[in-house]
C-alpha cells in the first residue's frame, strides 16, 4: 500500500513538471498575446491539421520520464482556447503490466471551444496513376478492344433508352451499330458507334476524369427515376476501361457528336502525357451525324493489332454476343472470267480458214478483290433464348463452334437461376476423353458478364477440379470482378453460383446414366470415371450426388460394371453391409481366398481393380445406410455366428494358435480361427484401420524406393487358419504330439509365406520361399514316376535291352489225297 501511494505521489509530481514543459499555441489573436514573449522560449508549435493532432515538446529530452520505475507510455494533451494561457490536462497511463491509470487535472477542459477540423481531399499524381492503369491493371493487351467495344455498346444502349421518351434523338439515323476499321500499313484502328455521343462538358467529365464512369452515373439516374429494370445491358462500371486504349496506342483521338449539341468535339491525348486537348471539329469530311469515332495510333510493337483478321478474331472472342451488330472492314473477293490476249503471230499460224476457232477467244478465271463491311458477331446468344425453342441440333452446333469440337456432346443442360444470384448457363458433357486429371486450369467454362466475354481461365472458382471436364458458358449481370474485369473475386455470390452449377452438372450426368442407351454412360464412365472417383476424395458435400454415378465390377456381374443401386437391390435379405475387395486385376480379386465363404452364402462382392477405387470407397463410408466393409480385413462379420461351435473350436485349436504365433513371432499380431474360409487352409488379413494389401502395394510403388516412410501405416497382419482343412488338422496333431518337429515348423513357415502371396502381400524373401517349396517338392516326388531302367541303375544291376523276337506263324501245306492208279 505504501509503495502504491508513493508511486501515486511521484506520478502527480512528474505530471506537473511535464505539464509546464508543454506550450500549446492557440488560433486566436488573444491567445497569441497572452503568452509572454521571451528570447529563451522556443517557437510555439502549430496544430497539426489532421484530427489526431501531434503536440511538439518544448524540451525534447523531457519527453520520456520515470514514474515509479515505469516508463511513461503516452502523454495526451487537450487544449482550452479561451484567449488566456492554455491550460493542459495530462493523462498519464502506466505500463499495461500494472494496468493502473493516474490523472492530474489543473483545470476543466471545455471541448466546445475546440477549433473545427479542416477537410482535405486526396491528391493523385496523374502520371503515376495512368502508368498503373496501363501497365499494372490489365494482364493481357488484347482486352483493349473488349473495353472499347463495351463502351460503344453502352453508348448505343443509352441512346436506345433515352429515345423511348425523346424520339428526336434518332432523327440523324435509326441505325445502331459499331464499325471497326483498320489501317495495317500505318497502324491505325478506328472504332465508330452511332450512340449517344458526348458534349464538350461530358468529354471533360468522362474522359478528363480518371475512374469516372458515365455508365455508372447513368444507371444511378435510372434507379433514382425508378427505371432500374432497363439497365441489364449496360456494361461499364469502374470508369477506367477507356484508358485501356493506351495499352497499345501512343495517341488516342476521340471525335464525338451528341444529338443534344450542334457541334462536334475532338478529345486528344498521348500515353506519356498528363494533359489532354479538346477542340471543335471543323473538317467537313470528318463530321459525324451522331455518335463517337475513336482513333488509336498504335505503338510500334503493337501494330499487329491493326490486321483485319486479328481484329475480327478478337471481336468474336470477346464481343461475340454484344447486343448490337459489330461490323469490321474486311477484304473480300469474287471470281470472274477475263479474256486473255493472244500473240498475233501464233494466231496467224493456226490457219486463216478456221474462223469458228478464231471467233472463240481464250479466257481465264481471276479473283477480283474489294473491301466491304462484314458482320462479325451474333447479336442473340443462344443461352438467352427459351430452352423450349432451341433444338438439339442448335445446341450441338453452338458447342462445336464455341469449343472447337468435332463430336456431338453426350448431354447438355440449359437453365436459368433466379433469386439471390441470377445467371444463365449452358453446360455440356463432351464425348472426347480428357487425359490429364491433374490439370486444374482449363478453358472449358467461358464466363460472360452482360454478354461480354470476361475469362475462361479459372482455377476452381466456378467448378471443382473433378468436374473440370464439363464445358459451357455462364452469363451473369452482377458478378464481383476486379477493376480489369479479368479476375473473378471470391465472394458469397460466387460460392452460391458454384454450388448451383455443380448441382446442375450432376443432374446432367445423372440423366446420362438413366438413359435407355446404356452405351452413352459406358462411354462417359470410360472417359470421366476417374474424375468422379476423385470427387469422392475432394468433395464430401456432394457424396450423395457422386455415389449413384459410380460403377464397379462385382463377383456376380460377369465382367460388367454395376452401380451401387444395382448392388443394393440384389442384396440378400440377411446381408447387412456392402462387401468389397481390392486387387491389382479382376482375375486376382475374383479368385482371392477372402471370397470363399461369401460365395457360398451368395453374397455379392465389389471388385475394386482400379487404383482409385479403394480410396473412393473408403471416403464414401456408406451408401443408403449400408456400410462398406473390406473383406480382406479383420473382424469380418457375416451374420452367421454359432457361439457354441466357435467356442469349441477355439478351445480345440487354442494351443495350435499359440504354437503358430510363437513360430511366426512379430510377423503377425495374432493367430485366429477364420470364419471366411472354406477351401483354403489359411489367409493373411490386414488390421482394421491399416492398409489393405492392395493399398500397401500402391503406396510402395509411389515411395520412390524408400519404404521407411511407409512403416507407420503398415498394419500388423492377422493370420487366420481354417480348422476344417486337412493341413491345419495335421498341424494341430503335430502341435500336440511333437511341437518341436523341424518338418512341422518348416510347414508353418511355408504356409505363412504362401498365404502372403494368396492374400495379395509380397513375401519378404521370395528366394528363400522358393527354396523351401523346391525342397518340399523334391521330398514329395521322391520314388514317384521312376522308370524300371532308373530303378535298375540305382541297384547296380545289369539290364538287358535286347528285343524279344516272336516266331512267325507257319503256313499249313495242303496235300491232296492220291487216287489209286495215279503217281505221286
């Protein structure tokens, strides 16, 4: 308490000392005369104009003092300007560690007499600002044409809206169009519109003021007059699009004529200048009936933009669907037949009598070239039409033309969303295969804002990576863009739009899967099945939409892919889960020993043979309240437990299981009685939360030869034996009679290592396993299939290989009887 009181007294004394050191000047003459003049008194500081005024310290060394062993952190002064000497109230705050506040007030402060704060406006360095707009705002020079055409379109829209109430605005011509002419020899581009034009004052306000958007002002006026419903086609927003002309031009001239003005004015400026000129147009040949002519004098390095073909290409890319016709000045040609002058000497030698041949003169085909206006854009985009009025052929034609495809799409979806976010879109599922699944950035989605192309370079803003194969167009009137209109800014509107686009894409894919033509979805799955499996890993929110679209082989599908819905429909009444097994091939998965008992019970098993199948299934976890169960892992429950029978078997084989576990040591976690085998003697199953044999194989292949990093996920295997098999029965007898028999122990080793192979694992030492198998085969084959000659050689007995000749049969001689009286 004493220490605190002492610090408080010291604080008050120190505050008074420092109060005398501060002199604050006033703004009134009385205040100036009240302060005594002294040569030793330093000049009185003036008030800083900003609200948080900084006070000058008369003695700089006294700005920091000690207060109770703590540093004064802040000294706040509040002056009272009443014509007398200023009285200062000090507020001294100790360190935040103490958290205490000490005040010493010499007099009350009247804040009502404080001088009013002065207001200032920000100043900008025009040269620097123009440099930022030209060199830092836009990433691609070619967008200058998009911005200037958009400005021309806005001028035409304004004229059209205003002419509804004032038809005289169109008296100089009802045509509303945009015309672009180029001079590639001199590097000049001229953009002319028949829009509303500008007066001299509007030139100063719009072009002479950076970031002043005439369109934005026009829209504001429309909204104030309750006509906001007509502003959907106006494009301008930020007021800097015009200055994109300096991306490619050294000099820009704007000649404009407003129907509300009798004179035409010319605005001119150069890229490196911070000033511009405005003059009246006096040349009769350059006068306009109405509208604006924008002339760009291109830089030396950018004169390539003055080629008619390039201008036409840029218009089709960025301004293809502007609501007004855009004409470009193009070179055209037509063929015609012209006569060919013949050599008189050659004609004379052909004969004077052939008059018919002479009458028919020779001609040749030539191309006559000329220049004319050519319509470059389509004023009515297909997505603005009613879907009921658009045929499938029109959708397919638009798809091929927009995305340079040669095959019809597998499906299309044309829709409009309203509400919080309004946009129109047409989505397509291509028939061609997209190879690179890892390519996030695609040019498959073309984003338009008020029918003006903005960008097709997105990295997951509108579609997730696994749906990057979907192509289409999206057109909205109120998307949040950056000033250059090249980057889609992250916002709640974009997230809502993305969610709706993804939902429509899934509906479109689901329509293919439900089609009567099964080949269509087989084509889709072959092309984009891996993308949907990737979606199982990356997009948990849409698992319910992805799962019905997946396809897998099964043990009962006869090498045909089935859906999860088909699997669930064919489940047995007593089946509780969806069973699956992963393998490196369809044959190995189908013949794995894990399926033996399930095949007997008639349970269907999904065969996951694609590297992404197992990962996608494990991320789904369940489907229609049925859990996915890996039959190659421990604790498999098939729902047919006989507790009494299992108890008897465990008692009978408990000693054998312990004996096998002792022999195998740390190779296995434990030895159990299997409920999944019927014909195999044993199987090696993975731990419940560890890698399966297939996953371990895949991870080892990706480890670049360094498998040490995989040890933490390798599960300790469980060795399951089949008590009904003769080999296991023989080992059980050996365990009880002679557990140290070398042959029995060797049989356990071979049994374990062969079970690793049949279960999908790789043996640690394949050479050693092969040697054991060869030795066992030699023992089993001893004394079998040995010839008599080999047996004789083994007993050193001579063997006769002389052939035994058989006696030929003798022919019987027939002797006829001799009659009497005859000689023999």
